[in-house]
C-alpha cells in the first residue's frame, strides 16, 4: 500500500499547524511557503480536515487555521484515514461479507498487515512528529517532508 500525495502533504500541513499550535492561527499561504507545496493543493487538503473538526478556520487579517485539539490528541492514523480512507492493504479486510473469507488463507496475512500499520500510525501523535522535527531542525528551518514537488 502506498500513501498518496494528498496523505503525505496532509501530514506535513498538520505538522505545520502542530508546530504553531500555541502561537495562534497560521495562514495557508505560510504553510505553502514553509512546506514548498502549492497553496491551491493545500486548499483541497484543508477542506476535509476542517469539515471533520480537526482544524478550525478563521477569516480576516489575523485569520488562518488552527488545530481544534492539542497535537498530543491527534494521531497520524486519524489524519491519514480522514484523507486516504481505509489503511487496509486489500479491500477484503474491510469487507466481512466476502464469500471467500472463511476459506481464504491469505486473509490472515492482510489482517496482520493492517493491524501492524494501525498500531504504528495510531501510536504516533502530531506532538510526537513535532518533537522529532524540532530535534532534527534545532535552527527552525522549514518543516518540509521527504518528497518535494
């Protein structure tokens, strides 16, 4: 399974908000510049994050976006599932009505893969990611990810 650009950039967007959590709102333009991601693309990503209640938007001169919960309370898994949907490696893990589920020998492999992935992403918070960022970037350089445009 691969995480799409939307998921990867969504994590980077949320990392920026986590890093600025106690400083107030952050403009999408600032996040785009900091992350070297198109502002137009970030607009598409921020919508489901706002609709879900993870992020709140404020209009006006001091407007921007802010996390609605402490970064310690938001997991990477929560963000990825919101942006990507299920993190199952195959559809039949999420479809208990599969006619072959009783006899399929590979189903147990796919279930174990999903459980392992869920265990990882559900036990890493945005605060954990922000802390790792601060350790790797003590001078405060931009929080860009592994993959640039």
